[in-house]
């Protein structure tokens, strides 16, 4: 997820509340301390909070209790496409058809 995509998860109007810390994106929607996308009026959801947590009164281990939903994608980094079994299946079918054709002509 890019920083731009992360910004959509700002906790406003019922949207999910995500923050990034050290390249990891956490879903903090369940936290009562992040109502309406803000933490005690200071930190805003939908952002990378790595720098802010360095000066926070609590450790980053608090944020690490929440579910991980992804990683921050650097600019210029391509999105990974899911690997599907279709190309492999096509190769297997082509090999099977070729074997059938060879067996048919050899009879």
C-alpha cells in the first residue's frame, strides 16, 4: 500500500483507521483512543507515524498489538501481482495434448 492509499484509511465517516510504523501498516480501528481518526487530538490516522512514535510517551509495542494489514510500498516500487496457476495449467494441458497427438500418430 502506498502512502497515498494509506491516507484513505483515516477513520473519518466510518472508514477503517490505519497507521504505519516502520513500514508496517496496522489496523487500529478497534482502539477507543483513535475515535474519529485522531489520537487524543494529536496524531492523525492514515499516516506514517514512525517519527511521532519516537517522541511518544509510550513504546511502539503498543501499536504492535494491533493487526497488521500490509506494508508501505515505496515510490517506484511495483505492486506485486498475485501468482495464479493458470499459466502452469496451460503448460500442462499443452504437454498433455502434445503427448496425445504423438501417441495417436505412432499407432
